[in-house]
C-alpha cells in the first residue's frame, strides 16, 4: 500500500471544493495494487464521504463509503486511476464533489532489457547452477563458482564486487543508484520507487545471485515489499507475505543475514514492545519458513546480525537498552544468549562487518561520551577491542552504514553530513583512511544499514 498525503484533493460540505492539481501530475506506484489516500476533512456535520473512482480515463463510478478522511483504493497493475470524494451529512445529502486527484499509475516492477548476453537472466526465485546449488560472482580472492568468505559484498547492487550508494529524495521518494569506483561516482541511474509512507530498510542478497536486493516497509501498516535486483536493475518482487504472522506497524526490520547457510540472506523481524523476533528464511522473494525467537528480557533489542565464528551462518547480536551490554545468540541454541567477553563499558554498537579480513564479522562501536569509533574483533563470543580509535569530523556527521567500496574484503564505514557530503572510511590494518565521495547528495538521504 502507498499513502499519498496532502495530494491536493478534498471534500467540503458548505464550502467550495479544493483546487485541483495540474492535470499532468501522475503518481507512479511500483509493484503494489493498493493506494491509501487522505484528504482534508470537510467542515460541517459530516457523517462520511462518498468515494468515486475513474479508471483508465473511463466514467467516474461509485467505489465505496469512508467514515473518515482516508480510503484504500485497490486496482490492477497497469491501471491509471483518479479519485474524487464528496462529504455527506446524517441524511445522506452530499456536498460538492472534489476535483479529481492526481492520476495514480499502478506499474508492475520493470523488467530489464536484454543486455546482449547469450541467454536471458535466470528466474530470480530459482538458484543458479544445474545442481540446484547457489553460485555468486567472483569476489575478492574468489574463483568461479565459489562463494567468497563472508558472502556477497554488502550494498553491491551492480554486481561488480564493490559496494554502491543508494540515494533517496525524502520529498519525492525518487531513488538513484550511484555506482562507485572507490570514491568516484562513475554512474547514476534512477530506480523505481514507492512514495511515502514506504521507506527502504536494510537489505541483503535474498536470492543468492551476489547482488543486494531492496526491502520496502510501509510505516503506517508495517507491510513489506521485497524487490530483487540484478546488475543494477529491479527484476522481480512485490508484496512479501509472512504466513502465520500478523504484520503491523509495531514490527520492525532489524537486519538480515544468512542464518541457515544456504547462500541466501534471511530477514529478521522484531516486535520490540513484546520482545518477539521472527527470522524469515528466504528463497528470493518468498518466505520458505520462519524461526521464532524472543529477547532475553524486555530491555534487550536486536542490534545486528553477524557471522561471529566464520561458519557462514549469522548469529543474533543483542544489545541492552540501558547498560549497552552485548550478547550473542546462535540459531541452534535458542534462549541461550552468551555475554560478549572482553567488551568495554559505555560503548554503543553501530554495526557488524569483517574488519580484518579473517572471514568473521566484527563490531564497530562508538563511545557514548567521546563519540570515538573503535572496532572490536570477534572470535565467537570473545571481543578484542582494537588499539586504535577515531571519530567523525563533528557532531553533525551521521553514521549511515558499512560497505566494502574498494573490494578488498575489509569493511568501510560511511557517513553523511547535512551539507550533502558523504565520507567513506576505507578500512586499513592500522586504522581508517577517510575520503569524500566525488558528488554531493544535495538534500537527499544515503540509504544505510538502518534504511532511510
């Protein structure tokens, strides 16, 4: 569903109708078949609203009655719809009809054009390989047909073995993929997007093809949509059905990781209020099964997912909301969280990724008082804080996530400043080497580990 707020149409009882939007305005929706619309409440003794819909340039027809100033309008992919409303009083008498809304165009997800290869892309829902296994593109130090240690490169949407940047305009929702060579933006490409209240969440590689995919979440309803990406283009996806779980706005996407070792990332949903956690085991855009877990106590939250022991299976990283203590839980040992040995007090978890290239994920931590950032190397549940630490230039720099922008297998934190600068900290054995991205974001948001 997509909520289009204040789109310029309304109803009035005893008042003049709202000013219509320009006729050429079209709102594009991708991969959804329902749009939730709001309008300005009418004045007077309003008992409800008649909702009138016109499809594909046809005559307006009665759609339904709304008791408040919003309505979910369902249509088929390919349809173009406009909506009008009229308030009515207790006797059923209607006030003036509103002008038509912006046109809502329900688009299917785009299919990329044939790039000239020998064969068309494989079905994104099916693993590649004749034996039913999963292969990925060559990674750093990898060989054909082998998955490099640590899995695919995080935030690699183009499939070149290096992380990319997703840049989103918070006003329009417009989404751009910036392909990088280290800090140089070598290509900018528009991607389809969903408008407010859909937001991008932290993604992963859910079909095992070596490129990152997109998770959308509706902040009003909590509903999810998953889009599969290949070579920088959206190729498939749609609404994500979670059998057995009633999704609401209280559920949060708390991360992704490969929990069952099948080469495909899985999604972690958390209900912080009740402490429930659902791990959705994925095959492309389909939930194969789910594993239920719960927080050790209500004060613990899922802070990250990490492969802390190098077995190519993710663990849950718990963080205590008050003490900032960190604990790990293995999928095959439910409710047996293990405190992180060697951790230092007063540090907050930023994210997890491989810092030293040993095939085990580590933790990036920030001191709550000094804002110093320091990696902690992990070996299972044992942490060894690095001897060095550093921090962003000033308090306005916001941590956005972790990637590998130079393809060397070491994690690179990246940060964004309100002025539009993006800085990448390239991982190095004795510290980090900061460098600015060649282009500024100009008011847009860089999508990071916690979405946008």
